[in-house]
């Protein structure tokens, strides 16, 4: 199976949450890093604007909404799309 998850546009790669991507972090590690950031932001009383690519936006969205693996890997935002999350 070796390189199956290293597809050009990540269509298969997004479903391999524990695989390291090209020597980088796993999707699980990415989510933990994003969740820690959001926890830190929630501890304050400021409003923040996060600008991110689809991988990070997927992790942010999963912090606020329960998602299946399929929903997580299929989630995406449009170019210049604005999403608002509140707690």
C-alpha cells in the first residue's frame, strides 16, 4: 500500500488520520495542535480572525461539531469563505 495515501489532491490522504504526510505531522497531531489553540483562545475574552487552508479549517470545524470520519475528510470551505464559530 506504501504510497496510496500520497495522492496529488489528498482525496485518499484525508482519510488516513494517523499517517505522517511526507515526514510531517499526522492529521490527529494537526487537530490536537488546533484544539489546543482554540482552548487558549476560549480562555480569553477577545475576538479572533483565523485565516487558514482547508486542512486547518477542517480541524477547526471538527472542534465545534461532531463529525464522522467521512464528514471530516469531505469537509471544505470555499475560497475567501467566512465561517463564524461562537461558544
